[in-house]
């Protein structure tokens, strides 16, 4: 560990390698194609390959082949070991020294929790998630949604699905994520991204260190074909999100450690959307 840590920190000391690492952390537990990483960060594919090789060599990133593609994800065990070493050996376990800008993580208590769902347009997937959570567990959770680049109206196919499922659509509108980052914004206990593109983007730093998760799934807005085929894509998206939210609401945050809650949230995100619909 004494030798491994300096090498890992040296690798992360390069700005663009650090950017790759941060993006994969936002997408965790996803496995992301090298091409998508290169496109998102504006890095040449050959240069991205060099950066990923360096991160993989230092065990910060894992590589997996899927057909002809190479997929990359965070090696969470190695990353936890690195940060654990820094905290215990360098900071001597003192949050007042090593985390001067943090107020610490308040324990989960038996109360009503605030949950924010984020996608790009805030017209379908995040709206579905907000509506499902509000209807299924509104007594335990306050549900919100927002977009990194929201449109001016909700997708009509999404609205029809919600009407058919008996949701109250009068409370819904497209909102920009910055609406929830001001001093008067709610304190969030959970923040979820439900599309890969939103997870790839930089979002506001959330006060109070909420539990975060990435539950990426295909965008039904991009479905092609007849209106019936498009409507089916929205039905599948709704079903997949409902299953994930049912798993989430089955948790009892007040009786679990933060680490256990985060693990459960990550496990829900690992479930393939097509298996949920």
C-alpha cells in the first residue's frame, strides 16, 4: 500500500486522467465504452486509451470486454482502500482536519426524506420517477425532479402514461436543476440520475452529502416507429423505473447505516432496465 498510493495519486494528478476518473465515479456502477468517455470529455480516442491504460494499471479502473467493445468502470474496492488509507494514515481519522468544508454526514433518521431525480430534459424519465415515488410512498418521501437542459413542456407520451396510471399531472412541470441549488432549495437526502447523459454532466455540489445513485436507462423520447411503438417505449421506461423505486421504497433508511444504504442504491442501479420493464 505504501508504494501503491503514491503511484495512484500521481496518476490522478494529471487533469485529464482525473476528469476521466471523476466521470466514471459519477457513472458508477455503470460500465462505460471508451468511445463515450472520449466523446463526453472531448479527448481524442488514442489519448483516451492511454489515460484508461494508466488508470487500469494502477487498479483505479477496471476493464471488461463486451463483444468488440471495451467497457470501463471504477474499481470501487481499490478506490475505497485508497481513500481509507489517506483518511486513517494521513489524516489520522480526523474529519475536522481533512474535511474542513464538510459539515459531516448526519445520520438517517425516521423522518420524511427529500429525493431528487435528474435527467437532461426533465420531460419523461425523471418525471416518471417523481410521480411514481410521490404516489407510492408520498408519506415517507418528498419527490422532486429536474433537468440539466429542460424543455418547456412535458413529453405528451409521458403525460398520457401518467394519466393512464392514475397520477396527478397538475403538479408536474419541467424544471432546471439549478432551481434546487439555491439557499432556499430543499435539503436532499437522495439524488439520482436516471439517464447517462445527465450523469456525464457536472451537476451542482449538493449540500449535506446526500446519498447519490445512477439509475441510467434508455431514453423513450428517442424511440422510433409508429405512435403505438413509441407509446410502448414509454410504458417500458415507466415499468423499469417503478420496479427500481419499489426496491428503493422497501428500504428503511432509519435502520440502515449510510454505507448499507449506498450499497443498496448501487445494487438497484446495476439491474438492467430491459429486465425490469
